[in-house]
């Protein structure tokens, strides 16, 4: 891999970028090389850790309860993608970065095949469910029959993994929760894609769930989280595209 | 007809005489049909007393009924596609009722009717209820409907030519089938403008497999149609007709009042602005299109009714509507694209039957001159283009079935028997019907995950009913076959401290257009130029930018495609050299040059030119079969050329021709092989599934069928705020259940509408073995118009990935420079 220093917009410290054959975009986060995968998951090499945020499992059935019978395949689709990443990287540690279930009753609606699939994903490695705001509603963090352990947040060397970004600057933080999306308008066409957001010091993951919506990174919710305009890593067809903040459009 | 004449009671005969009228033949025919209890279609030109003819039998029957001591139900139900029309008909109907002192009550019911009045209409129904198809769908989902309509004797459908061939028509047809269940003695009356295939409407109107009887009004004076030959040079391409606007203005000056029809909103904005710039006489000219705020449109309509306006620049929003007596000229700016639409628009001028309507066609460029001339001849010959019979949409059927379950439990077999009496669903197979019911109940998924969330439950009696009051309430909020285009409010930007906030509202505009704008871009709206700042929530913030150049949207041209009928006439006109001298000099010269440099195709041939220009190789084909099927053909040809190693780079299409350019020459190719019909197989399927048009079609089907709800109890959510994206649902469903009902619906819609696959199939069949390839050393005169379109439209071939790649590459390039 060849690393290039990118200094887009008004960044004071350049970001180191590289591309790998599998379509991942590599960056140095607080000096640690990490891979932003086209699936939306993050690969932390020196820890052999795979991180995916905001799975929102059973979102389909959550809407079905209210009479909108969305296709009941979102959990399968989400786990299929996770499985593909786990098979490709064979991580020692698998972290689900919060909001893994769409609502407090979602676990109870999980099909037994899907529960078994989660168990097989956890086999032979450590699975950590980082706490998320959807998961802890009603104060319940019990996993029931599901494998793995629950944690508030997780420290991996210089990096801290937590569901919801802390307000203000938080060097070394890896989070989710905001479902970032990047939009580009070129040649009179707009493209809106899920995206990683990073300034080389903190990183926000896109939502991994099949039905999870997105929030434009130009939204006010992202202001104050980065020192300088961050870079977006938009999920493309089999690769992650680095986009400078100045090229992005609001909704 | 003496027997029929006797059918008019003395009171009515005296009323006609008192007004100095005598009843027209078709009015008496309608009375006779009413007495015989027949379903009847009345086709008559505007201004022929058509509406009165529809109501006469009911007025007579109601005036002769015996007094009764209990309140009766609705006797006659009138359905109009336009709210405003229902209101206008109400006003006109009150005149004979008042003058003859008939004991008949008439009321209007639309979405604007106050809640209290609607409640009262339920407990105390009028004799005649005038309403819209959407209100009928709501009635069908109401538990009291069966009793309410038990006494219904007649339903009158107005302007059915404008509604039958659409999803709205499907829903209306199903509603009629239901009304016939409630009131077996109800007869159906349809009112229509002149159409090319009355039998299609007769079948649509009556319960299948019957046909309604036909009554035809006497034709009015034939319209006088002129094609404008401008003093200025006719442009090679474009759609603004700017070169002729001074002449259009003069035509307005010479008329009492004119309707200026254009084909899109942006054309309307542009034409309006141009007319204002040259409006030295300060004529009152107004603008009317679907993006303007409703109250603004009402104001224009009211001013028109008061005869205060000299002209209104308008889009198809005024194709139908209330009659304005003062209009004496219809101007069609840019070609009308179809003769039926043109006839409909011409009918908006001069509603007196014995005087001809006047129309002026203004071609925007050279091919359009031929097209306008073809349209003029078609109107003269009364040769109207029609649409093929429609197969009812299953997403609409799903909505209807859910509605019925909200009203009362149903038996599946009985309901099937009822549904197939609706003409668009006459051929629906039992298995397909079962699948729709399963979709309504459980979502129709192979994975039976939702049994406990089912929307329909089956009782011990075997009948299906809605599961809960909540589900019923949600359904009733989402009735109707119109998917509103996502709109944003255009508002003046104001400052509050450092923040930009939304100020006064200027109007509404399609979200899809505003999303194409970057901050600082200027655009035309409501006759003025605005600079776009940003989108905040549901508002687009703008500031006035007078004098700035406005950018035109990529889809500024016509949204209608050239009709098959007109296209055929244009091809014939081109092939017929004897007719050339009658054309204006510039056009004549242009065609002569084409013959010299390339070739004039015969009526049945398709000319294909290939040539090199710069480093690019071009292929230009002239199917003359409409922009939509050409664009689809381009997509499929590009795939073939890619496989054949020609490295296509891009393409462009208009109503007459298509052009593809590539890195490799295409002249020596086997053209019959390239245009083989088999491209409509796998290539089409593969491309379709990926295309954004499928996603858009899926979104509509998902909304209409109730998979996702447009409106939610307690929350006025707009489309924009729907918390999940239908694109995501589409992707998941396509992978896990590709044969799902909604995907089939979406494919059918895309093939029918935005892609016009059926027409493309006819085109490929027509040109089979009749392709004439010509290799040229330079561009031909006919090729110029389509090549001029390059760069005007977004490059349709460029994928989303390419855009992301381009932006990312620019960043990397910057980075490398830094190193």
C-alpha cells in the first residue's frame, strides 16, 4: 500500500490515506492504521478488531408492529454483510458499537436462525456489545441467550470505542450513533451515500443496518465534533471514496 | 326521435323554451337512456350542454318521485377528477333546479369540505352528491357505506377520458364495482370529450364484460389551427421558442383572451418572463402551473373568470377545468406532442358550439415545425391518438382491498367476483388476486414473520377484516392514487443574528430540482430570478437576484413524448418530397441538404448515420418514436456496443433521433443485429433492476399499496422525513424475494411509463429488416438537432459511482501535488 498525505480544506494536520485491494480506505487514526471497509465496518489492524455500528436489527418488524409490513429480511441482510466481513478478516475481537437492536423488544422478535447466526459469529473470538441508546431503553442490557459481553465503552490502545460521540473534541474516539451520510452533486446529479467521517483524530462510523437511515454530515449535529472540516469516506460499490468536506452538499 | 321528445316532462320543456333553447338531440337521447336504465357513455364536444345532458335523467326522476316521509339516501353521485369542476357543476346545476323549483338538494363534498358538514352529509344525505374519486375511495373504507348508498340510482363520471388510463382510474373503477354491490339498480353515466376509441371507454365504464351504450353529440364547428411561421430563423434545437415570442405577444394583443399552453413548468416560467419583458402595452398576463402556491392559482382562475386577464401562460394544470367564456385563442408553445392533448387544449377556447375554436401552434425548432404541421393535419382529419387498454395496477387493488376490510368483513370468493367486474381487472387471475390479499394481510413474504402483525385477520365465518381500529385509522389517512411529488417551500432567506432563517413563502417546488442546485445558483420561479442559498428542513432559502442569468433544469424540455400517431405523420411528411415546397424556405432547404449529404428515409425505413468527428465516432439513428423509448433504446444499445468492444462514451435522445458516441467506429457493424428485438430480454432486465427509475417506481408502489404510509396519525410528516429509505427496502427485497408483488408492480410501471418498453418493442418490430445504414464523412443536417442536445442534459450514462470517483480523484490529485 502507498500512503499519501492529504490536506484538504483547512486541515492543520494532514490525514494519511491509503487504498488496499479489497476496496478499503486506510487512514492513520491517532497514529494507528485502520481500514474503513466498503461494508461500513472498521478494521483495527493492531488489535485484530472488527467494529460495526448501529445494526438496528429487527427494524423491519418494529415497523410491522405499527402496520407497515416492511420486508422481514433486514436482519438477515445485515448479518449477511457482517458475516462476509468476519469471514474476510477473521478478527480476534468483534465489537458491535451500540444500537444493535432497533427497539427494546427487538431481541424477543429475533428469529432463531438469526440468533444462531450471531452465536456462530461470536465463536472463537470475543464479541463485545458496546452499549447503545436503543439497547438500554427500559434499563435492560441483558443479552439473554445471545453470546458475548456488554460494555459501556472499550479502550484499545490510543483508541476509545463508544456508541455516542462525546460533545466537543474527543481525540482517539471511535463512535457511531449519528448515521453519517455524505452527498455530492456533480454534473447535475446528486449521490447520497453512507460515510465514515474523520479528521485523523476521531472517527464516526456509518450505520451498518440494512434499513438504517442517514444524517447528512453537513447537519448541525456534527458541528463542534471536529477541529477542522473532516474527510468523508463514502461507501461506494466495493470501495470507499475519500471526499473532502468542501465537496459535500447539505440535503 | 319523437318518442324521445315526449320523454321531456312539460316543466322541463317549458324551462328550455323559457331560456330560448330547444333540447339538443343528445340530451333527449340521454333522457331516453335514463328511462331505460342503461349504462351510457356520452361523447360530445365542449359547449354542447354535456353536463346538463348527464344530469337531466336524474333531475326528471327526482322531480317526479312521490313524496316520502323518511329521509332518502343519495340518488345521484357525480364524480369529477377536479375539485374545482365539482364546485362549478354544482353552481350550474342550481340554476335549473331553482328556476323550475325542483325539490332536489345538491351538495359538494371534497377534501376542503369542513368536517362538520361531512359528518352531516353522512346522517342527512343530499339527493345529489358531487365529489371526487378520492372521496369515493374513502366511502368504500367506511363501515356505513352499504346503507348510505342503498338507494343510489345513478353515478355520473365526468371527463372520463382524462382519468380512465391511470392508477386513479383503476381505483375509481374498483369503487364503481363496489357501488354496484351496494345498489344493484344503479346505472353508470360517463361524460367524455372526443376520443379515438370510444369502445375502450364503453368497456371501462360498464361492469365487465358488458359495454355501455353510446350517445354521441353533434360535432361543433371544426377548429381553425395555424402553425406560426416566424419572421426569425427557426432554431436547430431547444424548446423555448424564444425566437417567436414577439409574434406570440402580437397574437395575444389581437385576441380578447388567450391561453398559452406549454409543456413544462419551467417552460411556463421562461415564456412568462419573456412576455413580461416585451409587455409594452402592460397587458394583464398571468402564470399558472402546479408549483405555484394553491391560493395564487385560485387568484388567477378567479381573475380569468371575471374576464380581467388577456392571457394566462399555463401547463397541463389547465387542460381540464372550469369553462371560461372569454377565451378566444389557444396558443401552443412548442409542439403539442399528441393530437388528443391538442384537441383538448383547443377545446378550452370558445365554448360556443357553432363558432370555431382558434389555435396557434408555435414550433420551437425545425423538426417541431414538421410535428406542428402534422398535428394541424391530424386535428383537421380528426385523427386522434389513443392509448391502449390498461391492465389494472395491483398496488391499487391492494389499497382497495384494505379499504374494503376497513368497512366490513369480506369473503374472498365474493370479492374476487366483484373485482373482475371492474374493467381494468377483468382478466385478473384468481391466483394473482389471492396473492394481493395475502400481501394486504401479511405483506406477502415467503418468510412468514409477520403473522402476529397481520393487517387482516380471518374470522370464524371465514371472512377477512382489518385487525384493529388503529390499522383502520391509518389506512383512511392514506387513501388515494395520487403520489404527491416531494416538494419544498421556497422561502425568502432572512437573518437572525448569525443564522439564516426562513422568511416569507414564495411557493413550492420539486425537491428533486432543488437538490440539483448548489448554493449561489440562480433559477426562475414565479416569474422572477432567485439565488439559492440552502435547504433548511422543508424550506429552500432564496434571495432575489434580478438580472442574474437563471440556469435551466436538465429536464426543461417536454415531459410528454411524441405520440405514435404524430410520429407516423411526420415520417410520411419527410418522405413525401411533393409536400416539401409547401414548407417554409428554411425547412425546405434543410431537407434538400439532407438529401444531398445523406439520405431521406422512406416512411417505413429507419436511417442510421455513422461518422467521425474529432476523435469520437458517432451513430445517429432516426426512429421518430418519442424521447422516452429512444432513451431506453440508448441504454440498451450502449450495453451492446460495450460488449462489442466499441467503447461507448455517452448518448443523447430527443423525440426524433438518438445519438451514441464511442471511441471505436460503428459504421461497419451489422445494424440488424445491433437493433435485434432480443435486447428486450436479459439486457433490459439487468439494466432495469439497477436503474433509479425502478427505485422511483417502487417507491410509488410502496406508498400506494400501503407498505409505507404517507401520512401518520398525529404527525404531519412529509415524504422527506420518512425515517427509512425505500431504496434500502428495494435493495433488500430484490435480493431476498425478487418475485415479490411490489417488485412486479414496479417493473410493470417502469416498463409502461418511464421506459415505455411496449412502445420500444413495437419500434424494434417496425424497423426489423428496414434499417438503412449510411456512412458519412461528416455530420448531416438532420443530425444537428440531436447533437446540439449534448451537454444540455445531464449525461444519463454516468453512474453514481463515477461521480464519487471523480470527486475522490480530485482530492487525491491535490494530495499528490502537495507531496
